[in-house]
């Protein structure tokens, strides 16, 4: 299991996990304890219960405390496209993470690690959540498609590195990957990146009702690097230019 050192702090001393609170979650990896911030509300109750940290390969790990002891006991690994790679559960008796099916893992609820701290006030925590996160981080991102608004799902990726998730990523049955970014925190997508199954990339901006303007086109090279094919100025919808709206109707 992996914890990004850029978003957490090593603590080689003994940590009193009973005092973990105010969205601080302890993660134990290979005998070392890290403190990470719960920055995502998995159960949608308005209180952060999951810590999402970016990994070196561009993917990310989601850690959660489901037994209210202040220490992460479940984890899910995602790739850079938001697809589940594997799940894991922490065995406190051995101090090791064991690979488990994501379908069998407990789901984080309530106030996460804060539930382990009797002095942590729910009112205070809710205020912190409202102040420090945007609608893109706490709710789904809406995409203005021709004739309808569609739900792109929750923001699970921080595209600008400001500590707030602002991008919803999904892949359809044909292998096309869609990344919709809410740049102003109003809950609606302002930018879109579409990577089709052959590696062609289209970047577009929302420029009006039912209107998306292509600003750049490119492709992924065999080694995974991106190469632009030049700027674009084509006006249209992501639905008509890059794929079907059907994938969003399922969400």
C-alpha cells in the first residue's frame, strides 16, 4: 500500500491514535505511521470520512477508518483514469495490509476518524467542511449536454493541486475516458478532456448553453506521453464530437 509523502507526514514515533481528529487520519504502512487529511465525503452526509492521496504514478489511494479508532483500516487503489485497481484491509494484529476484493470492504460512514475523538464537535467539523471544500469536492459534477444536464459523478481528482478535488473521471464500455473539470467550484463542468480508445485526445471548454469549444487536439504516444496536434476552434458538444451521452445516463 502507498502513501504520498507530499501530502502526509512521516511519524516514526508512537502515535496516540485515540486523539486523531478534525479530519486527521493515521495510516500505518510497513511499520511507519503517516498522518493524512480526510478530504472526501464518501457517504454524502456532509462530513469528510475518506483520505484521498495521489500516488507517484498519477493514480491515487483512498484510505478510510471504518471502526472509529482513528487509524485507516480499508484502502482502495485507483489508476490515473479513476478505475479501481485493488482493495486492501489493514490487519492490526500483524501490522500488514492484506489485498481484498473492493466489494467486500466496509464502506466509510459518519465522520470518519473524527468519530474516534470525543472532543471533536460535529458542528465544528461540518463548518470546516463547508469552508475548506467546494461543491465539486462534496457533490457530483454536472455536464451541460445538448438538451439535458448529465451527472458525471463525484469529483475524485485534484487537477490543479490546490487540495480540492475538482475533476470527475469515468470510462465507458468502448474504452473512451472522460475527465470533466469544474474550475470555479459551482458544481458544473467548465473543461473536458476526452481520450478515445485509440489514444486520440480532445480538450474542450464550455462556452455557452449546450456548447463546447474544442481548444486542443492531440494523441497519446506508445510510451504514454501526450503530444498535441495543434490548437482547435471547433464548436460543438462533447456528445456529438467524441462519443455517446449514454454512459452518463447510467449514473
